[in-house]
């Protein structure tokens, strides 16, 4: 029973993060085109691929639990880093005094 719950936990985390990555990918692509930035938004695809591979490894048990979870973490960190690359400017705008 705990194996099923663990699978549901990882699968729901993957679906949530992948959905967020796809949304941010679309927004970042448009922002990047407007600002003429490099195509960093493709890193969202790489992060989804890393998390999907990790989920497959967690389910199959081919690698140790720690290695597959670190692979999932690396995909999530790649997604956060890509988001920071595009959206770093919004944090100071939020905390500007007098707004």
C-alpha cells in the first residue's frame, strides 16, 4: 500500500511541476522574444524530461532511491533557475516603495 501512495505522491508532484513549467515556458518564450533574449525557455523542456526520467526510475527501482530523487531535484532546480533568468526583474518591482 505504501508503494502505491509513494507513486501517487511522486506522480502528483510531477504533474503539478510539469504543468507549471509548461505555463512558464509559454510566458517566458513570449517575454524572451520581446526582450530578444536567448531561447532559455527550452530549459523548461529539459527540466520536465529530467523529472519524467526520475519518476520512471523511482517507479522501476532501477537506481537507488536517493539517486533518482536527486535527479528529480535537479530537474526542479533547473526549472527554478530558468524562471529566475526570465523573471528576476519582477521582485524589485513588487517591493518598490510608494507603490
